[in-house]
C-alpha cells in the first residue's frame, strides 16, 4: 500500500468533515461571483496559512484567479515555512500522497527525484508530519483545479538563491503552478501591524528579495519566488490583505495576511489572440486568406463571447453567446462570422468596408440570476456601467452588454430599452421578468 501523509490539522484549521469542508471552501470561493471573467491565470500565488476563519477569505481570493487553470495546471509546487521542526534546507517527503478530507493528492515523485542532486534539498517526513502551512492550501487546490500532482517542500534554513534554484528547476510550463504559503507580521497591535504590513505589501509588489521573517513568516520561500519573478519579469498583483482583527480576532495582538498573483502572461496578450481569431475568420470568408491556427490549451476551454464590429465608430454588427457551450476559439470564430455576415439588422459585410472596421471581443462570465423583491431592490443591485443584463419575459429573451451603459446611463431607462428589445412594453412590471447579470472583459483592435 502506498504511504500517505494523513491530514494533521483537520478540525483545528479547517473542518474535518468532508461535506462541511467542501461547503466552506465553496463559500469562500463564491464570495466574488460578480468578478469579471479571466483568460490568463497566474504562474504563482502567495497565500496565507492561518485557520480558515482567520485567513480563508484572503486565500480564496488568490485561488479564484485559478478558475481558467482547471484542466491545464497538472502539477503544483507548494512551498511554505517549517513551523514544527527545524530544517536545514528544503525538506521533501518520501510518501506517495498527502491526504485531506476531500481525498488524496499524489506526489510527483519524478519531479522530486529531479532535485536529488541539489544539496539544499533533503528528505524529511517528520518536517511535514504536523506542518499546517502546506496542508491548509490543499482543499482550495483540490476544489479549484481538480486532479493535480503535488511537489511539497517545507523550507527551513537555506539561502534565497538556493530556493530560487529549486523553483527554476521545477518551473515548467503552463502545467505547473507555484504556490508560496506565508503570513505577514505576527503579534503586533492592530495599528502597528497595519503599518508594518503595508510596507511589506509594497515591497512584495516591487519584487524585493530581502523581506525579513519578522515581516513574513515564509520570508525565505517568498524571497526565492520573488527572485525568480524579478529574473523572469513576472508581474505581481496584490489581491487581498487584512489581519486577524479584521476577521475573527481582537486588536491587541494580530497576525497579517495577504494574497498575491504573479503572472507570466496578461489578459491583454490573450485578448489579442481572440481578436486575431475573429479577424482571421472574417478575412477567410472575405478573401480566402488562411492563417496558421493558434494553439493554446485555454482556447479549448468552453467560453461565451460576443463579437462586435464597429465601422467608423458606429455599430456594424454584433452576435454572441450567453452560455459557454463550445470551445472558446470556435465560439469567437463563429460569432465573428455572425457579426459580419449574419446580423439581420445589417447587410453582409463587404471587402471594401473591412478596412474601416474595428473588432471587439467581449468574454462573458457565467450569468447569475438576480433575486429581487421589487423594482427598487433590483435597481439597487444593478451596477451601472459594469453589469451586462439578460431579461426574460413571456418566452422571449434579450441582453445588453455593459458597453450599452455608455449610451443609456440611467438604470430604469436601461431596463426599459431592454424590455423593448425583448418585445415587451417599456413599463412592464419588472417583478414579472427573470433578470440575470454578468460581467465582461472587452478586447478591441483593428
């Protein structure tokens, strides 16, 4: 039977009963349902490791960034400080799997063997036996990523350069995610902790590599990651920060928490690829031109998009999907053809018009029903300028992208126009309609 490192801090740092744990993780991850959709996902995360009641929300904010990574990331390199046992170097376990109430996560023994010649990497099951800094990350990773293999390293006395050397060897491609587990300052009064942590947050964002252990308990692996980030020019984005007094503790003696995402590629780069796909589909129809196909795992994921054509700044066609039912690349290409040649409001696009056209691709989040008691309640919940809305009434459905707010900034007028689009009177009682909202990220280019 394969050896397994059993969960050590269930019932203390997080719920030990599987259904309760799954519900709590899902609740934390669902706290930002209204977030705009994401194309790019981080190469690395920095996350806290206190009990979920204290830092779960901050950790979840980082793991939300991994939504596009499911099915792509297959290996997680997880580093954190060794709290329980002194370690000289980076301690790797000999077991085959780590267990949590949500199931077992197999270790990537091939990756661990690839570190065997590095003197700073040692083997120690005892360093992992009671360590919480790595364990508390696993339920989040299991929920967000599904299947993946794990490379867990408990970091003790070792140089920053030696940590960076290990990370460089394990860097991999899009299949590999790096996670550093660290809290911020410990046991200062609230105001003092906020001052110290604010300075530390700024230094992390600036990719400093000399953060002290008084500022972050996982300073050594954190500095190693930031050394790699500086070398590879990763962007660093602060996602969330607070301390224990902000969540579940008193203000006399607090612990600080933060989450960061580090990116190799931006959404802007991915958006440029979507624009290229849309243009290629239209130009193939107009001119018979073919381009080498774009190949990337994220283009094979289901996605919902709208493609909009603008001619000399005026709408020339717009067709899209509200649900993600086909691969993203296919959805963009077919909606581009629809916008150019299938929008019933306009004649088919001609080759002569094409040079005057601009292409927009809007990527939609999953629509969420708005539950409201009356019109005033609905208007309070709608975010003008941000929400796309879907209105369903009497078997008909209509939507407006968030871009429409630019021309109709008043909420009631916006809904009135949407009612007309759905074939309803503008004064129809909104309580008789089903209304959902979504967010978009928009990319444009000629």
